[in-house]
C-alpha cells in the first residue's frame, strides 16, 4: 500500500425531498445566486420552477447562466465569470449533471483568476483554486463531479478537452427522483462513466490495497445490478438511488486509497474523442474501455492477475486458464455495455481514422501514458482507437 | 434506501513517514499545543521523543496531558480542560489510540462548555460542539475516532460510559508503522472493534443499500485476511496498513449510507461491561457480538436473510438450510475471535451475573434498544449477558 492523503469538504444531502434544505444550505454564503444549468431539461421536469420558487420565496436574487453544453466549453466559463463579476454574485448554484457542475466549478475559480485568458487557467498546472462557494443539485448519476474538486472544460477551436482541479462543492443535493426522467441512453452512458472511473482506479499495479479494491468491486457490482433495473423501470427509486450513491463514491478518491495511479488512460483517450467529435463522454469511455483492456492484456500478460480478479470478483466467472478468464471478464463488460443500448463502435458515431494520430499524440502529451498501468506509446493508442472502429 | 447526509471535514494523512507534515498541519492553528497521550507506550516506542523534537524545533510551546486511561475518564477531561484554559491552548495534539483521541475531543469541546459540570456535557443531548482544533497521531487501529466526531467517556463513580458527538479531528496522521509494537492482545481487540462497528452498520433492515453493504463486506473480509498476518508478523506493513485503513472507514458513516440504523446494540451492551468492569472495549464487543447474533436470530427468524448474506459474502459459506447457514456464519465469527487470542467468555474476565439486571436496564434506557435491528427488552439483554458467561 502506498501513502495517501484524503479529504472531501463537500456535504452530501442524499435522498428524495432533500431540496427542502436548499435555502438553509445557501443562506450562509449570501443572497446573490448565479443559477447555472444546461439545455433546459430542468425546465421540462419542473425542477427549474421549483428551484426558482424556493429562491424567490426565501429572498435570494437570481442571475441565470443557462445553456451550458454537454462537454462544457470555455465560452460558457467566460460568460459565467462575467456574470458573477457584473452582479457581485455570492454563491453559484449548479443544477444539472457533471457538465453543468464542472462548468460551475471553473466559473467559481475563474472569478478569482487574475489572468486575461481563462483558457490559461483551464490548461495550467494548479491545485484547488480560490473560488466562489458552489452548491449543486445533481440530476444525472455519472461523473461524480458532485463529490470531487475537478472539472473538464473543452475548447472546440483547438480541439482540446482538459481536466483540472478547481473547487469542491460546499454541498451537493443528490435526489435520485431527479434522474427518473433521464433517457435510457444517458442513463447507460452515465453508468458507463461510473464504471470507467472505477476501472481507472481498480487497474493498478498495487496488489494489497484490500479496502480500495473491495470498494471498486462493490461499485462495479452495484452498477451491473442496478443499471438494467433503471433501464427497465425508469422510476425505480432503489435502482436510481444505488446508481447515484456509487456515482459520488467512484470519484471520491476512496477507491484508489493506497494504490499506484493508473494514469487514467481511458479518460485521456476519451477526452480526445470528445474534443474532436463532441460525443457523449460515457459513450466514448464504454467504447474505449474493453478495447484498451484487450490491448494491454496482450501487450503485457504480466497484468493478467488483475483481469482474473476482475473476472472472478465482479463477474462471478471461474476457470483454469488465466488468459481465457481474463478475456471472458472483458467480454462480459463489453456485452453489458452493448445490452445497455450504448453504441459500441466509433463507426456507429461516424468517426473514422482521420485524426487518430493527432489524438494519440495529444492524449500522450509529455509521454504521460507511458506511466500508466500498462505503459502506452502513441502507436498503442492509435491501435486502441482502431480497435474501436468496429 | 433511506435518505442520508454526510460530511467528514477531517484530512487523513495515511502512510509511513507522514509525521513529516506535523508542523505544517499544526501551524495554522497557533503555537500553544496541548499534547494528550496515554499511559506512556509512546515513550517506550520513541514516538513521544519524535513528536517533542518536531514541536520544539518548529517553535511550538507544549503543555502535556499524559496518563489518559483506556476507557478515558471524566477526570481526565476535567484535567485537560483546566490545562487548556490555564495555558491559553490553541490546538490539541492527541497521540495514541481511540481512548486518547476520544478524551481529546471531549477536552476540545469542554473548553467552550459553559456549565460547571463537564459530566453534564458528556451526558447531554447535543450535536457537534464548538471546540478547539484537534489533530491526532493514531497508534492503534480500532475505534475509528481518527475519522469521526464522536467520543466515549466513562464516569466510574456512577458506572456510566457514554458516547457523544464533540468535534472532528482537523487532521489525522495514520502511520501503520506506529502499530508494529501493539501487542497481539490489543491488535486482536482493536480488529474486533472494527468488525463490531461494521456489524452494527451491516445488520440493518434495509435490504437494498448495495454500496453500503458491499463496503461492510469488504471491511469484514479485509479484517479477516489481515489480522492473522499482523498477529504472526507484527511488523508486516501491508497487514497493518490494511487494518488501519478499515479502522477509519468503518466509522466514517459510509458503511451505513441509506440504511436504517441498527441502534448499535452491542456497543450499548459493551459500554455497560466497561463501565462496571473497565474491560478492553474490543474484547467486550467480541464476546457479545456472536451471542447477540444467536439471540436475535432465534428471537426473530425473519432476520435470517441478513445472516445468510453474512455467511455467504463474508465467510464464503454455502448451503441449503437458511438457519444452519446463518448459524455457521456466526460460528465462524466466534472462532475467528477465539483464534485471534481474545478471551471469549465473561467468566475468563472474572465477571459474574451480579450487575446484569442493572446493566441491562441502563443499556436499554428509554427503551432505546426496542428500536434496534431486532428489538431487545431488558430480559433479552440479560439473556445475552448470561450467554456470554461461558
């Protein structure tokens, strides 16, 4: 086991009706609220009206920052920062999924950023920054942004999608009923995101971090059990609640306690897909993950023990031949994603080979994936992208 | 799944050598440190000297509050509060196990307590209190006090041992090497404490909290795997590190996410044993837990599903007959404690029946154990105590 340090200052309010605490949560931070949200699904579901009513009844002043994109863009960050400065905002309330919360984090930090170009903040090397307080109401179980300090922002002009650390939410309201209306497609993609985060933490060289490995396996099994239920019965509270609870823990840092970092290779590769093609993050991850697994297993059979453990403890498989067992676990994962309705090839998304070399080079900038679970070269990454075509 | 809210402001610094960060952790709080510790084992191991050297080199002023008892007493709390007030202490540094940290928490809150009688604070109904900042260096994997807000204080004059909420540590330094010198007896008792905390969270009526249940099972399995290694090889870093990492998570609240509270019946009963006989907390819990299990399984066979799950997922047992399987899991747990060297009967500790009725009445004060996993009457509790005799 390796050393670690860990803290999450965020307070989670989990369960139906927790929005009743919204005013009480916001009040210590001030009266002027920037309401950040996405493409308007919260207007269809009535959550927008509910939030506005509470804020109005409780005497808050609201400035709206709607229209935040999936794969949120630097322009939205710039717009939000401008609004905060113009209106002297006290606290940001993000209502939505990971994209909205990520963007709100970058806005919260951007208010205090001293440079002229906010993209420099996104692209810079820094830890948690000074930021406005941020509260969120989660509407999608996926990224775990409600319980970590990170955010991912895209700059489509230069085809870059970069993750960084900004600020932790002060509080996250996680009400599973808000995910009842999430489409099958987004429900499956969100769960793939949760599974991928957990893969990035599980597939590590450290063999003896029993707590972290057991928590990863619990997250996998919880996702595998509850996603099909949520797809069949979108308003099954128990299934939605289980998916929401693992969303937060998957990104909490606890599943990687004491483990050597994998380098998060699938996320590095997926960010290239989204930066070039603006695809759904979880879909890109679902397509990449089994191909990455097969590639590294072939490249370094010495890592098979991890895959054998995955096959046994996650999928309940057994068998004598280590390689066969390892591959069977990967097949199970791919079939699970496919049966969940996720398009499992890049061809289905209309993506061809044209940018693979540039994407591989950028994913591996500074040779960072040469330090991943199984080291990857640019050529490896191109091969993984190619394996995703069909 | 039930609603929950959750936050832990404590920062964990886990791993060997993390004491290098001690001065940096303390500095923001001030210069005057109350050093709280126990019976002097930290003097034998050299940790006391190491801490004093750091504090002296870095310009801190130290006031000592040593001699804190296992099952820490109200008199130690009173003494610590007096020292803090006399010397204008800025921050408390607790070096030790759960008893020392618990006592330090009560001291930290006691400094701001406005009444004359600190026992009234211990016995009162309150949440987290205003308190001096507290930092700890953990030397025993057991109570989880390094990662929660609670503490348990005893008043031997009136045979009472009461848990309450005081304050979270601002930071906990958890270096597994400090547990290399912990005796086999205390190592086993500490692990029994971890297992018992997890039982109190696992044995709940809520059937569908998959994350929490999976984390409980991971904690059980990690304890079962690593305790025998730590007993055989006291300086096995990996085993000691695994036990220390589950100590903190077991009491973090995460293993009970979304679950109906069990009412912590074994802790309520054990506090009576310690209050009357000053026995080691983890030993009392190890003796009580399997007897409590058998009693409630007999009283309410409708709870057998939980024990079947425990037998299968924790002990890897299987079988057709539910009751047999449930009992086999309990037998496994009892045998595990016995093989770890824990005296598994009250008779071995010289405890007889003389106070059972008074202890049962106090454990069940206000009928609180009538709301536990399987409701307990005073008569049930007496029967459980009696089953512990041999």
